[in-house]
């Protein structure tokens, strides 16, 4: 019988994930290798309440998603302030 026990749920909203990617960009730049990026994200997780003991499988999934976001920002065309009429 399992009374009152729940598995830990590690969830980040889209906004939180965007914030993590932005922190990495602001602190370390936009030219990190995948291993450098992974190390940076794992260090951020260590500072987040409840994420300091994140299971490896979950952290790998988040790193993959965050890496894709980090990379997509690099390949997105830069917006130049043009007035469209």
C-alpha cells in the first residue's frame, strides 16, 4: 500500500525553459558547443530548488529540448527594424 507517496515530478514551463536558454546566452554567449551547453544547463539545475537531484534521463531530455531552442535562436534571421506598410 502506497499512502501519501508521490513520485517527484520535474516540470518546466515554456517560459522557464526560455529563461534558462536566455541565461546561458547572456552569461556564456551564443557559440557554445553541445558539451559546454550541457554543463551550463546542469549547473543551472543544481541551483534550482527541486532540480538539484534531477534523474539523468529527465535532465537529458531537458538538455535536448533546451539545446534545440539555443540552436534555433542562432539560425533564426535577425530582425532589422523595418516599417512594413
